[in-house]
């Protein structure tokens, strides 16, 4: 039964990471390089809207797009969500 829940995403799928808080969701999309920057737990800060703990000054891979709205790109071949 559990095999129906988990799957392996296609190699060319778009990874979207989701973060949930009370009454709010945030979605992180990679830029053109299709890589998500690493998370740093010590940098998570709601006041500065750094919900994923990104180090945008020091790490160019951390310049991901953050949105409070889930947007699915048109004609996307596959999407893999990471919660």
C-alpha cells in the first residue's frame, strides 16, 4: 500500500520545495540552473522572510524564487515536491 504513495520523479522534473507554517505556505523554485541552494537552519528568520534559511549573499545557488502561491509552469513534464 505504501508503494502507491512514494515514487521516483523523472530526471527532468522540476523540484518545488514547500514550507508550511501556521496559516501560511511558502514554495521555493530553482532558477534556470535547476538547483536549489542549501538550507542553513541558523539563517531561518521569519522577520526577514528567509523561511528556507538561504545564504543569498555568500551562495549564488541560494538565489531561488520564493512565493506564497504555488505556481505550476505550463507544459511542465513533471514536478517533484519536497516537503
